[in-house]
């Protein structure tokens, strides 16, 4: 039987950390982060990693655990987070998952999927082909030879999915559709009970805008400047974080800093849209109405529903 796991998930800037901390205080819990950027050190502001005040004395795991040049993916997250959960439970505490990276939450809670297998060297090889003149069409032809159905589903311009479909075939010997069918029958690793805060879209966007302003006030521009000085080889993941390329463009003089900040807000709002789409499609998520309620009150609702 799958073990129960409680999670506070949802879009960025929705207030997940505060609610998770309050919940932990009520049920004897410890937070296990499910954020793809907060695992790295040296990116505290860029990744919006909680500081000591925000942690409120509650132990947090899977935050600042890797050097900035480390390779990381959903499979490794599952391995590391599972070990943290087991250790928390051996001490009689309750693990509380908290984060907005839906892929990581699924990788942890839904068991091992063939579709989650990855090969960094193979992926790099396929990306190199895509970057060549006419490479996208060549890749699409490679996919059509081994998986015609996926080739029909994904046009040559959808490079990410074309590459992933080729990778799946190379690693499993099966088409993407076949491995999806097998994945659907894979038993879940946890009986996940997930909760998310359901802000109206305009309120969430205003919260995002304020969050970005607070990040700037805390020194985001200095942090990005330091990451640039240290080089992309030292921080290969930083360039993927929302805010890095926008602020970097401002620092290079490609645009005004005020424009860079506005672009960061837009990119963050677009990311939140994608997160909302992901989590609204997950039937395990219970959406909480936050109007007029504190984080403590929302945590009380979650505790009462357990």
C-alpha cells in the first residue's frame, strides 16, 4: 500500500511556504522542497529560496543542497527527496512536500516511469543536431523512422518533444505512446494529498509583481551580476532561472533595467499560468479559497482535512 504524503503545491508567489510552515507546526512536520531551482546554492534570491525568517524554525530539506554546476533532473530529485522523507519519518516527524515544480512532484509521488529516464549525453547529441542548419528537419526525420505516430503528433519545430520522443525510443526501445500506456499502469509511490491556494488570477499576478519588486530590493541585480562574473560554466542552471536572462540583458545594456524588471514580471506571470494549468489537471489537488485568511487559517483547513 502506498504511503500517504501531504503536499502544498501551486503557482509561484501564492504563499506556499508560509502555509507549509504553519501546517508543519500543527502536525509535527518538516518541509521537503519540490522546486527545481532551490536545490542550488548561490541563487537564493533568483530562486526565491526561503530565508531563516520564512522557514520559521521548521526544518527544510532539498534547499541549497547542490553546487551550482551540478546536473540535476526529476529522477535524481526523486532519489534524494525519497531519502529525506524516509529520514524524516524515522524521527517520528511528518514530511510536508512544498513547491511548484509539478514534474518533480509527479516523479516523487507517481513512482518510476519509463518516460522519466534520461541520458544527458544523448540529449546533448540531439540538441547539437537541432542547432545545425536544417537540423530540426533532420531530427524530425529520425523520429519518423522509429516512431511515426509521435512524428505526426509533433512538428519539426517542437524540438523539445521531438528530442524527448527520440530519447525515449533509444532508451526503452518503445514508442512514446507505448511507454505512456505502461506508465499509466505503474503504481503510485505515495498516496499524495495535495493542496493549493486558489487566488483569483489578477490577485496572483499582483502578488508576483510585488515578489519581483521585493527580489530587486533584496539585491537580485547584484546576485545576477555575480553569477555572470563567475561564468555560465560555473552556473549552467542559473541561466534557465526566470529573471536571469532578463536582468542580464539589462546589465549588458541591451535594455533599460526598468524594462528588464518588467520583462521578468511578465515571464514569471507566464510561468504561473503554466503551473496553474499543470496543477488544475491533477485530481489529487484540493484548491483552498484564501480570501481574508491568514497562512495559519489555511493550514488549519489542511490539517482538518487530513
